[in-house]
C-alpha cells in the first residue's frame, strides 16, 4: 500500500516511522504547509515531497494519512475520498458535529476505506482487555474506570485552539468507553475545575475533569482526566464484572519492580504518548493496510469519531449547565 502523509509535525513523524517500518506499506510522499519540514521527512524515509494537490491527483498513491492541524482534517478527508484514496485521519475529523456530519456524507457518496486515529484501540494491553471482556472472562461487565492523565499541561495558546479538554483529550477516553462498554451510552454527567494552570482557565477551559457515563442497561463508566501527572503519562483501565476484574496498567521502561526491606519500588510510567503508544501506532497502520486489502471495516471508523464527538459535546454541555445530559439531545 502506497501511503502519502499530510502533515510533517510531531505526530506526522510518528506515523512516517510506522508506515516506513511496516512490511506491507510504503511511504510514497509527504506534504506540509511548511515545505522544508515535508522535504526533510520525505528525504529521511526515501519518499517524495509533493503538494497536496499532486498527491490527490497521483493514481499511484493508494491512501493518505491525515496528520495535519485539526482545522484541515475535514477538507483533506473530503478531497481524499473524492479522489478514491483510502484514508487514515487523526482525530477529530472536525471540532463541531455539523462539519463532521458533512464529511461523513462525502464518505457515503464516495465509499473508501476510512479509519480514524483512535490509536488506543490498538494498544496491546487495551486490546487484550477488550478480548477478555468479549470472552466473558469477568462475567457481566458492570462498571468501567478509565484514568488518563498527561505529564504536563499544554501551553494556553494550544488550549485556546484545541476545542477544549473534552474534544482534545477526553475524546480518546470516550472512544475507549464506547468500545469497551459495547452498548449505547444514554447519559453524560461531567464536572471540571482549573486546578493546575490559571492560564488554561483564562483561555476558557478546565484542566481537571471527571465524567460519568450511563449505558442503556445501567452500566456505569467513570473517566478521570488531568492535564498534569508529575510522574509521567498515566494510562490505566479497570473493568469490574460479576465474575472478576480486569486491569490494564501503566507501561514503564522495563516494568521492573524492586522489593526489599524499605518496601516495593517500581519505575515511573513512560513519559508521554509518543513512548506509551509507539506499538499502538504501528499496529494501527497494520489494521489500516489489512482493512484496505481485505475490503473490511477498520477497527476505528469515521462514525466512531462522530459518536465520540457527541459525547464530548454532551460533556461540555453538562459542565456548563451543571446537570446530567441525555445523549439523545445531542444532534
């Protein structure tokens, strides 16, 4: 599969390495609004630096991976679909539901393989937890707890353009909740505070949130987010059921634990998502290539992006209005 990369920034470099390392994929071209960045990344991986227009017009390119800035995602996705290219798009497709639905309509009119970058579905630990749930290992799932904390807050200028913590950060956890609960979520209740960086509050956002999701059968999911964890990237999941419990733990460099007279000491978690989810990004490319070749749906689709965004919208409304929100009210 010949893939062109749109976006040569931090996440673009991660995807470029994942593509170049996959035996069934080739990084064919790179484009970026900053031409020198595209040229440097293309040279590093033996690809061409092309314009976006040239990529969409090139019949030899099978797919595009959209890793550019968020406001450009929907436009590039629509251009790729109309050009008949398979698509792997970083989340979110857009920051609002109306623009996202417009993009999905273009996909319906121009059917191509389209995967969304919810890379956590591809993480080995989380995938194993999902498989164990599906196998009934803990009986009936009753409660789900998701902890996701960044090591340090982003700059306030990033926050102002990010769409807010629910669209930028919690959206990954909303997708994990949907995937693991595997039944309709009916209600959302969110609480949030600015406890870490006053500049985030001045930008109109919060940096600490807790969200409760309720499903149609009454299952409960609790999401705990913070923009700061002094010890590293905190990524854990606990699934509790009628016959037991499953836990996905933090990853560290070696997962070595020392036990001695002073007590037990473990390594700190890996510092950030680049390290923590390196394997997930690689497996994401593998699933995308296989879905295209096998003409099947990818593990995370564009419609999954729409549904996660609906949960983000509901959480934002819940926080603003101080009440529980029915998801049916989010259109």
